[in-house]
C-alpha cells in the first residue's frame, strides 16, 4: 500500500506533537512541535515475507492528546467499563500485554497477534494506565474477548469477519468491535450483524478502510467502493477518524456519511507484547475509541439496549458533521425523546360508573335524621309554652272563668 507507507513516514514525525497536544479539538489549533521520542508505527497488514511485529522498546511518558480530547479522566469518575466484555474482531490480541493483564480471553487461536493491530485496538479500548505513562484505554475496567477476523498476516475476508462477529456474541460480548472494512460480503455480514442485534450486542466498525489498497494493474490506489461492510449494515455504529488538530489527513480515504467521528489519527497504544507503545492512524482506531466509550455507557447504564447505547453516543456527541464522540456527555445526558426505544405506558383504565344504591340509601338516612331533628326542635319550643298557658288555646289566657 503506497499510501499507507507514505502515511507511516509522516505519522512517526508527528508522534511528539500527539503526546503533548493539550488544546481542545474544537479549537482546531495545530499541535506544537517537540523533539521527543519516536514510536514505531503499528501496521494493519504485513507484507509478504515481513516478520511478525516486534515489541516496542519505546514508552510514551506523557498523556496522548486523545485522553483530554475525550475527557476520560472525568468519565472514569462515573464508569470504567467494569462488567462489560468487548469483542475485538481483528488480528488477535496478545494475552501477555501488561496493560491488559487478566482481562483478555481468546477464542480459538486469537490469543496470538503477529500483526499487532488487534492488540493496539484492544489497548485503545481497555488498557489500564501504567506506572510512568499516561497511555490508557477508554474503558480500563472492561474485559476483552479476542476473536480472529483476519488471517495471520492481517488480510480479512467477509466470511472471517462475519464468523468473528458471531463468535464474539456467543462469547458474551455486549460491544463488538470490528477492525476491518471490506467492499464485499453484504449478505453474510448483514446477517452476522442481525444476529448480534438479536442478542443485544452493539457492533462498531470503521466506515471505510484505513488506506486504499493498490490496484494490481495500475499500481495506484484503487477507487473507493460505494459501501463498505459491516459498517453499512443496519444496526452498526460506523465511525470515521480525525487527528490532533481536528482535521483528517489529506491523503485519507473519503469517509463522509459515518454515524460518528472519534480520535483516530496519531493515536498511541500498546502492542501484542511488552510494555512499549506504538503509534497509528485510521478510522479502525477511531472505532476502537468508540467501542471503549460504548463499554463505559453499558457499564453505567446496564439496562440500556444496544440500540439505546448507540443513540446515546450519537445524540450526546459534540455537534459536527458527523458528530464527534463525547464519552462524558454520553454518560450524563438524559435523552427526553427515545423515539420508540422505551416502552410506551399502558393505556389508562376508566373504572365503571358507581352504583346509585349507596347514594340513595345515604340520602334517605340523612333525610330521616333531619326530620327527627326538626321534630325535637319544635317540641323544645311548643311544650314549655303549652305548660305556661295550662294547655289553653292561644288568645284565651285572660278570659274570666264563668
């Protein structure tokens, strides 16, 4: 990949700026230059004859720009991904990475990672902060389920990715990260995503490949396909990338139409072994950051469905085209309009009309009681006066007796 090789040369020179940039992404300010360390670039595919990626001997001491851009320190006060398993469908994940110790389960042979891309993505999702380093994943308390989605050299097929999605769901993953985008395989990948949806698992994938492969006939970058899978399948949260200055690389494939954007260019993470760090770029890495944010939301709101988590991430994102990931807002925002995500309340039940008999009986008793009161009052007036007149008729009190 000619474009990928050119990108590696430029991204290595940008690593120091990526580690030291602290300006908010919205400010669009270019990163300041610095003469710090250079980290090795993580590959996505190994060329024929290339040996497996060696462990990095360099460690990033400063916090990467992504940590502040995503507001992770604030988010971790609310959730860290504990209790959530994230499936990583990629090149595999090394099981002896110190930042992921005790939290990686591998399906099949996915516990080895010759390329390193899957381990790098897993680190962006769930790496724990290390001593003397500011590098950490978005959800450092989450578990990782490694599933092979490519061959040992990093070359994917639609069938491998579909099988990986299903295996991740069967392994209990509630968030499924897919690290590849392929131009074919609509039917098999759409069916795999539907399987995940039925099991309440959210699939997150890059909107397009990180770099366009070379056309073997012209030796030039191939023309982009109209759709890439599984990102185009219904129910998938598709993601594009941006860099420290808020923009995308000029030579990156066009990714307009994605559901969400996230930091993915000049990002720092772990390799398949050792405690050293690598640097990488692409929408596949942006998707890994979104997968970590989804784990945070599912950890804090375990009763949310996969569809609700997806909408929460998009609706609470920073307004842009496409919206930009904001994990803290996704954890704290209360959406008042769920658009059918929440069950409707049961219809109101009107009780039947009350019987008139108790009312009539009460009126009869009240009327009788009132009559008795009137009789008693009348007697209290008439009887004393009658006694005083000797019970003579009125007007005869002064007549002489004959």
